[in-house]
C-alpha cells in the first residue's frame, strides 16, 4: 500500500479540497432535509389524506434516478451542469423524500398513551411535538438519518460522471488512466467518510436521548 | 405410558428450568402439569416431542428412549396443541387440519375429507373448512388446533395452555368438549396450565411443579385438595379447598325431601296454601323448576306469572356432587335447594343441614375404612 | 427557437421536440431499443439476486443464525459507492476477460468484459435489500406458527419452504421491489462502463456531448423521463405479482367474530 500513501501525499491539497466538498455535499442536504421533513412528516402523521399526498409525492421524487436529477436541475435552476449546487439540491430532495417517510412512521409509532397523557396535562400541539413526540421518536428518526446519510455519500460519487469536483473524481481519474491506486484510495476514503458520518449521527442521537442509556444500566 | 427419568434442563447461562423431574404419566388418561410461571411445566412438556432436549436424564415412551426415535417421525405420532393455536395463516382450515396425514403420505383428497370429519368432531361446521385462520375467532381457531392435533389419530396428545388465550365462557365450553372427546377417544394427554381450577377440573392426575422446575406433588385432584403435600401446594391450590373438595364427593346417599310446587298461571291463593316457611316453588307444565315465589308480597286475586319470581337458586342434579347440592341450598331464597333429575325435572329439595350431615357421614366412613385397612396390615 | 438557458444548455423545450421525432425512437440505438435493454438487464439481475438472496435469507431467518453478520454485511455494502466499485471492477476484471464475442440482441460484441463488472456491481446492490427483507420477514412470523410447524413433524426445510416463506411473502416482495427500483436507477450509473446499454447510455453519452441534437441534452432528459415512467410501471407490476402469489390467508385483515 505504499503507492496509496505516496499518492495521498502527492495530491493531498487536491484531495483535501475534494474531501471537504464531499463532506459538505453529503451532510448539508441531510440537515436541510431533516429540517424540512419534520413539519411535512408531522402533517402526514396526523391526517391520512395528507399522508397519501405527501408520502406519495415524496416517494415519486425518490424514484427519479440520481443522474437524471443532477442533469434536469440545471435546466430548472439555470445553473451549469457541474455546479455542485445541483448535487446539493438533488440530495436535499432525496433526503426530504426519505426522511419524511421516516418521520411520519416514527411520530405515528409514539404510543398513544404517552401523547394522551401529555395532552391531558395541557400541552398544545406544538409543545407536544417538541417536548414529547420528537424525543420519543428520536431513535427511529436517527436510524432513518443514518440510512439517508449512507445513501447520500454514495450518491455524491455518482456526480463524478457529470464532472462535479469531489472525491468521486478519483474514480474518473482511475478509469482514464487505468490505474488502481486512485480507485482504491477513493473507495477507502468514501467508506471511511460514511463511517465517520454514521458515528457522528449515533453520538448525536445518544447525547439527545440520555434516558435510554439510564434504562440499560 | 410416558416416563420422565430424573430429567434436568439447564441453560448455558446457568439457569435451571427443570430439575431432576421423575414421573410416570399413565396411558389413556389426562395428566395435568400445573404451577406458577417459571416452574418448567412447558419445558418438560416439550421434551416429550423433543422440541426441547433434556440436559440430563431420559424420557421414555412405552419403554423406548425418545432419543432413539427420529424427531420428525416422533412428532408425527404425537398431537401438539399450543396457546394461540399456531394455525398456518397461508393455508385453509381444511389444509391446516390435514397437515400431519399429508406428512405421513395420505393423498390430498382423502386427507381433506378426513379433515372435514374432524371439524365436526370438534364442534365446527364444515363450511369453515374453506376459510383461512384470520377469518376465525379465537375459540374457533383453538378448536381447529385440536382437530389438527387429532388428525393422524396419535396415541399421545400434548396440550400447552391451549385454553388460556380465550375468554372464560369459551374456555369452559372447550374444557367440557375436551372431556367429552377424551371419553370417546381415551388418549394419553399431558395438559399444561397455570390455572389450578382447570387442572382440578380436567386432570385424572395432577403434577404440581415449583418455580425452579421441581415436582411438588403428583396426585389425583381430590387428594390435592384434601391432602396437599406441603405449604407451597396448599397455597397454590388456594382458598375454598374444603368447598371445592366437595365437588368430588358423590351425593348418592343424600335423600331429597318432597316439595309441593305450583304452576305458572295458577291462582295466588294456591300458592298461599302450599307455601312452607313463606316460600313456594314454581314449575312449568313439565315440572321444570322456574323460580321461587313469596306469596306474602302479592295480591290474592293475582295469577302466578314469571315477573313475580325470584330466580336466585342454582339447580343441583340428583346423584352428582355434594358441592352442587350445598350450593343449591345456599343460593336458594327459601333455604331449600332444588334437586332435578336427568331430564331437568323437579326431584325434590335438600337443605344445607342435610348436606352437612352427609359430609359428616362421609368423614366417619372414611375414618372407619382407613381403620379397617390399618388393622388388616 | 433559441430560448436556450443562459447556462449553455439547450432549453427544456427541446425535450418535447426530441420526443416527437420518431427517428429517435426506432433503430438499435433508439429509445425503444434502449428501454428494452434496460428492462432485460433489470430482469436478469433481479432474477439472479433472488436466486442468491431468498434461499440464503430463508436459511438465516429460519435458523436464526447469522442475522448479525448478514445485517453488518448489508450495511457495510451500502456504504460502498456504486461508481467506485464499478470502476474498480472495470480496471481489474475487464482486461482479463478476453471474450470478444457478444450475445446477439443483448450484448454487443466486445461488450462482455464491461458487462461483467456492471452485472457484479448491480448484483451487490440488489442482494442486500432482498436478503434483509427475507430474513426479517421470516423472523416476524408469529412464533406460535413456527413452533406448530416443527411440532407437527415437519422437517426444518419443509417448514421453511411451505409455511415460513409463503407467510413472509409481503415483506420479501417489498424487499424485491426496493431492489428492483435500485437496479433500474443504478443501471444509469452502470452505463458509465462502455458499451453497456439501457437508458443510461443516453445519459452518460449525452453528458459528453450536450448540444448534439440526437444524443445530447434533450436525449438525456427524455431518457430520465423514461426511467421515471419505467420505475412507476415496474412497481405497479410487482405489486400485482405480489397479490397473485400471496395466499389469500395472508392478505385478510383478521376479523374477530363471536364463536
């Protein structure tokens, strides 16, 4: 693996920029997606008709293949094809699609006893959501965020086909030069990145739900 | 005959489910394993069809060690009924019942026909055969479970809390039907329950097990009630032991007093003439008791109608248990318990005092009998 | 008609023009042919994935052993970027495969060295969802049903095939549906490998040559629409298939009626 190390050293500036780009492209859409998914998912969990429309709509969006999304958005947004904004918007759309379904399911799974008790105490709908439902639903939502994160990281690499500057370019270089080193390096870095993001999500979820650790002690 | 020989079940984490369990289950009778949660009754049962294997000790059927028989072959010869029935949701009722005959190689058409017969034996109509388990109620599913277990006519039946998941009314029906089936079929049945009353009602023999998997007492139900082996068994059998033991005492020798009834539609004056201690029994045209009447509260020019009646007393069948007779006397507003014959028609009345005299006489007989046996030995 | 967007791309109105031109639909490189290829490849890959994943998943779910390993493997595979894996296999495998011939109508001559990596990558993508949904579906079956199956004297294999798998069909099919959608979508990425057909060919080639009237940007978007339509149609077809193969007993909502 000497060749990997020397390649890393030789190109570390470029790789550094690409890593930052990849990180930003995979995580920023996740956060915006989650923020958008909570109100949408909440609406869908309360009303069956809303659920049909919202989940059906987001589900349809999710089926659009990534490359297609990356290529259609420039036409819609007026950006250039290899502008990273396309990728960010596309991944945000996917994250919203995935996480809305997760949030809806997680909120619906909060036991009726718990929400009933809180309502009887006098919480209004907003307080109920923030103080009771979201904390209880957090573990399930966290699992959904982890799944979405892994999907996003993988999707970012697909953007290399259209030329966006991120770690996936290593694969393009590898194809063009027929050299294994950048490819293997790229695979390792992507997997490492996915792992780091996964651990970060798990750690965040654990910090936000201290009562679960107490229960298992 | 099924033999448990010092059977022990220990799990890898050290917990012991069954400890040195030795018992002989008699052929052709219902043996009930009963005990609190964690007493190992289900684990022991499952050793008979090798769903669980003992850590040490042996289980033998008619002298043959179970480990010598191939597990799947063994199970096709043993009926297995579990709580919630475990019916296969993807198969129709008929195909569920025909499971074991099909496994044994019976052709499909014959197996299905036989299955339909079995459905009527367990009290279900044939049209249910084409339905799926999800369309049946809990009680119906449980009956199908029993039919499925009986389909290949196995000599042994294992039943693991089969009636625990249904409501009390259905449970009583299922218990009575099991007793009826057993009367016709005479199988060797091991029945597991946590309900001591069910054990006493169904069992020819009852094995009481302790938490930790040891056998506390193995006896006939009457003996369990009258001579519990230790404080655990006594506590487990519960209160009202004396009263419940009366359920095993026959009332053959109990004499009934004649009772002069009146009929529905008779004038109130007749009631007043025939009353005794303020009460008269009212029957309908074929001498079936319908209730008690206290003429004092009614107008003399009235005729006796159903609305006037007190329906409080239970009916005791002639020659059945002292417990029925006592309950009839205790629950009757007049203090005279109504006794009926096999057709449900009035045979006479008994008082609580008479029943208690009968109890004393039995106790005296029992003492005399054991004195004679002691003398002989 | 020069309402092109200022970003150097032909405007989206060109897509309509492209779709209306019959020449773009016919021929061995036309829309219909590519659509056919896309469907063929998806069918083959899913069939292979089912052949691998369903028996394995049934064994895992039925015996209860290996769930942790399977879950970990499935998760790990999801983290590997599809494009990276494809490229790796192309660089490693393709030079070593010297089958020059093709399969008429399916694979163009000289295509096999590139099809193999694509096939492998898509298999790796399709197997985990089917595997996890199969063993999860079987483990979700009422334990009483599985107990009764073994207790009646069925062998483990008989119980798994005749009782457990049929009862798990709804969950297994949802995994197959999910895998199929993944494959349809990722065939576009697989087209990065030269000579691999399917609608992705329009997309990857179009990117090299955006303003080409035949294979450029409008073709890409049209192909994208085609894929979206294919996804919807396939999902519907699979749902219908699921209804066909599930036993009526599984589909019924339990209705409690008094005995």
